[in-house]
């Protein structure tokens, strides 16, 4: 290469440093613009970012700074920026950057909770959070309020949902009713509400839970509304057959509550009202007529006796009205209060003030005041038999008129102690046992055996041929007796007896006339002769009289005895006797006897005795004549004779009729008369009472 | 050796026509003719700064958001490479790390070093500088492989609920960063390496 001839021209060089603009390239505008854009974006982001709120949670499981969102109506309105502990490490503070447009609405009543996946019997919720991670859900109303920066988050989702207004109630489970978190409140098959998380009431007596009845269904609730549990199932066996009830499969598993307004006229419910959830519909309906059971007045009572049979839920009655029940049973030993170390029965009574029917609302205080007054008037608690069969006991409140003064004491722990009185327990079992023992002791079997034997004997007797023949024999006997009585000889018997008596009267008259009237003087004259003998005889007269008396009495009694024996014998051998020929011949024999009697009397009248008497009187006159002749001047003798005569006359007057043959005849006649009378009475008796033959009476 | 400038000529960088020195516009294609662009270094620095600015968020923000049925994963470039390495995919992790971290960073360093060398002088030989420049220019475009991977994955893996991959914010910045560094490299006039190396009394002037 060779050197060129012409030197290269000076390259035109743009003069440097003339101007700043000339020296700086336009290309710098690009990074400048980029810077501006960045600054602009940054400023915008800063100016548009919302406030930072701090939410305190119990735990922050799944919450991560920069990832976990805050959502409202499922739209992200914020982002967790920081997760840290509160001082003391008892809470987790989650700082959330909230979008500026929603920030004004987050005021004091805003609620925040962490949405986590939940698998319950009613379904799976928050499934999306399994994949995307948890998020924080916020709930606030539609009106802006004063901004807050520190809020306590809820552990669980609240009952409310966005756009669901409603009526908040407090449900209290009664008995077996169960409240399950998240369980639906169903009305006519439609879910109209939801139950919140249940908790135990402060007194530990039941469980309660908040419930939300969604609008507009909340107008269905009023004071006459009753709730009951529809969970589980009920099985009943009745006349209509077996019945299995359950409201829905979901409710069967997870529980549920339904309600109905049983009667009209309730007042509208207010937020926070208490309602009782009954275990079943029937209980809910029954509760309508029992007044408000929600309030309970708890009283205690100490009983001296520890008596088995009182159980929890035993009734507490006042004048037969059930006003509550026994809520607890305890033993109590309090040496200071009772003075000894014995165990006493401490009973807690749950009184329902609503059942007392007090005016002005049945509040607890009203009821207590009323009880105070009643106790001052003599109201006492006592144990009483509730059931005769089971021996169960109940508590009775009774008015004891002359009770020692007492009042409701307040013991330690704030319990109210109701004064008690003696128990009234009917020991039915003891009484019943006694009755049964007595019945048991009765010789029923022996009695029955004897009765059976008696019946058998009677049967044999009645069925025997001899017994059957008796009526016939009796008839025959009666006929024969009638024949005997109706016979002409027997009919004629009285007439003849009459004749005999008449004759005897005349005989006696003759004796009197002849012996006394005509021969008295001779008798008197002869008396002196006989006086000595008579005197001798007179000394034996009283003895004789007494003997005679005894003989007569004996004879009477002997005769009656003999007659009775004879009659008995006669009755026994009545058949034979009456049928015998001797009986038939009796009238004839009687006739013969009478004939003989008449002949004896005739002989008597013809001479016999009267002549002998006359002769005796004649000899007596002779004896008297001799006396007169021998000593007429012996007045003493005469007086003596007069006395003897008087004595003799008395003796004769007393025994004349009984002496000698007359007495014999009269006795014979009396015997005959008696025999006749006996026969006739026998006949009458047999006529009147034929079975006397059988019975012997 | 003589340059065109020594010979009073200026070459058009577009159509390679040589025109006498002092010609403002290329007589063939009409582009502006410069013997040397006086603003070249400024352009280099401007693009370089922009590229670096974009590279910072490209590493801070997630490059790829993988949303599967059970998880949502968003990884930055380095984080993703680390995750892959933890799972045993050393090869893939190495490629990603080289393509997304080593090369861009090396590019920034080389460009800055070259520009500084042109401005203040350097101890590196001209040939070595030129070699570095050529490597940077050649390899720079391959940095876009990361962006391509993100784009392909995002368009292919769209299985709705099962798995979704969306490009993260970093991918945009990364792409911008690559573009800006390429522009920066292009703005660098390799002739300046040689210009600065030549003292006013050139060897070739002393050549016979």
C-alpha cells in the first residue's frame, strides 16, 4: 500500500460541550419514563391502599402473611400482611390491609372469622379452602361507621350470613332435647333458621344455644311458639300399628329443631327472647297449659328421716298441684346446725313459679315472697307417699296449723332452706302384709273339706231310701193318729169323765152330810175316847204332812220325768206303738178301767167306807158317853178335847180329800187325764210339726 | 492497518456503502452517517440501567404461578431453581440458573466493563474485549429462553381446575430486562474498543 497524495481531510467533528442538550442523548428519556412510570405506580398504590386493621384470633392456623385474603361476599377486599402474637402470647394478631373502598364500613360491629374446611353431618363447608388455603371472612353492615383498627375475631362462623337478617333467639334444651351446632331450624320442611354453638347454662341445669331465624320467617315466632327437637327418631307401637317417626335423614343424624305456634294471640318475639326446646312435640304442646317453665326457684329442705323411695324428678306438690320437682338429693351432715352427726336428707326442690298462678307475672322474686308469707302462716314441707304400689315418695307443701314458728332460712352458699314437718308415709306394705297374713291363717282348706264331707253326708242321707220313705211313714203315722183321735171311744171319753166327776161330787157331798153333819155330836162325844190316840197321832202329823208334801212333789216330778221318758220312748217307738194292737185297744181298755172305777165307786157308795166311818163315829160317841159319865166335871179335859177336835178338824180339812180311797181315785183319774192329755198333745204336736218325729223334739 | 476513518471515509452501518468523510446521509440508503456515534456510550448506559432496573423486580416477583388442585405455587426465578434442585432435578435447575441468572448477570457485568473500558481504558487486550462483546451479543438473545418456557407452559397448561400455570409478574420484567440489555449491547459500538486502544500517533502512521 502506498502513501496517498492527498492527506485525508479532517473529519468534521461535531464540537462537544456546546450545550447540555446536545451532549445528552435522547435515549435517556426512556429510563426516565420508566422511572416516572414506576414512581407513578408506586404513588398510586400507596395512595390507594387502605388502612391496616388488626384482628385478634385464638389461633392462626392456615393464615399466612401475604397469602391469606380477607373476603367479603366472597370478594377479596384485603390481604394479610402480618401475623404476630399479642403481648403475652395469648392471642394471635393478624394484620390485614383492607381495601380503601370497604374500609369505612368496617366499624365496631364488623365480625371476622377464619373460614376453614369443615366436615359435619350436615355437609362439607369451606371445601375451597382445602385447595386455596384458608381465608378470613368479614361481615359488616351496609352503613359506614367509625373506623376501628383493632377487632377481636370470632372462633367460628357466626350464624348470620351476608344478606340474611333475622331474629336472634336463645334456645334452652329441656330434658332429652339436644342442640347441635349448625343444626337447622325447620318449619314445615323448610330451613328457616340455624342453631349456633350450644353451651351449658350458668347454673349447669341445661344447655342453651343461640338461634337465628332468618327474615322474613321471624314473624312466625311469637310468645306462644313452642320449639321441639326433631332429631333422632321415635318408634311407637299402638293400636294403629307400629310407627316410626323421623323428620328427615339429615335431622336424624345431625339434629334439628322445629317449632309451631300452637295458639293464637301471642305477643311478637323480641331479639334475645328465651325459648325452651322440648324433647318432642307432645311435650311442647303440653307445656302450653303449664305456664312458663323457664324460670326455676330452687329451694332446699332437710328431712330428718332418710327414707328410700324419694328420687330425683319426684313431684313437689302444693295442695295436690304439682309446682315443681326434686332436682337433687344429697346427704348432709352438719353437727353445728343439727346438734348431732347424723346424716340427713337434703333435697333440692326446683319450684316453677309460673305454676303457682301468682298475679303480676310469676317471677322468681314474687314467688319467693309469697313462700315467705306462707311459711310464716305455717307452710311446711314433708315427705309423703306418692304411689301406694311402688312406695315412691314425693314432697308435699302443707299448711300445719299449729306449727312452731319458722321461716325460710338462707344457709351458706345462698341456698334457701324450707322448714319441714313430720313425714306422712302410709306404710301400705305393712298393712297389706298383715291382712294377707290373717287371710293366710284362716283354715280354709279344713272348712272346705268339712263342708265337702257334710255335703256328701247330706247327699247320702237324702238319697238313701229310708230318708225317702220318711214322708210316707209320717203321713201314715198322722193318718193313724187322726184315726185314734177320731175314734168314737176317744170322742166319748170326756163325757164319761164328766160323769165320773159328777158322781164323785155327789159321793163327797154324801160323805160330808152323813159323816159330819149327822154324826158330829157322836163324834164329839166319842172324841174323848179317841183323844189320846188322836193326840198320839197328832204328834206324827207334821212329819206326815212333810213327807206327803215331799212325796207329792216327788211324785209330780217323777211322773213328769217318767212321762217325758215315756213320751220319748213313745216317740222313738211311735211307729210300732201306734201300729201295735195295744194302741188300738187303748180306748177299749180305758173304757174297761172306767167301768171298773164306776163299780168301785158304786161299792163305796153302797156301804164300805161310809158304814165303817159311821161305826167309828158310833164308837166314838160311845167313848164320849163314857167320858161324860166318868167325869163330867172335867172342863180341862173338855177344853183339851175341843182343841184336839179343832186340830183334828184342821187336819181333816187339810187332808180329807187326800185321805183314803178318794185320794187314790183322784190320783188314778188324774193319771188317766194326763195320759189322755199327753196323747192329744202328742197328736197335736205331730200335726203341727211332723218333723219332730225325725228330730226328736 | 488503516481504518476507513484514516482514509477519510465513513461507512454506512446499514448498507455498508462507503462514503467520503463528512457526508451526512448515506447516498444509497439515506441513513445518517457517523464515523463514530458520539452518544453510543450514553445509549449503552441508558439501556443498561433500564435492563438492570427491570432485572430487580424480575427476581423479586414470582416468575411462574402454578395452581394445581391441591396447591398454589408461585416461584421466583431463583426460588424455582432451588425447588427443582431440592427435588433432584439438578440438570434443569442448572439450566434455569444459568439461563436466567448467570447469563443476564454476566451480560450486565460484561457490558458495564466494556463501556467502562472504552471510557476509562482497561488492561484487557482489545481482542479479548472484542471477544467478550461478541459473546454477549450472541448469547444475549438466549436469555429469552426463560420467557419462552413461561409462555409455552402458560399456554399449554391450562387445565382449569386441575392445573393452571400463569406467567408471573416477573416474566414481564425479565423479558423487558433481556430486551433492554440486548438494546444496550447493540448500542455498543465495537469499533470504540479499538478506537480507544489507539494513541494519536498510530502505529500505522509510523508504518512505512
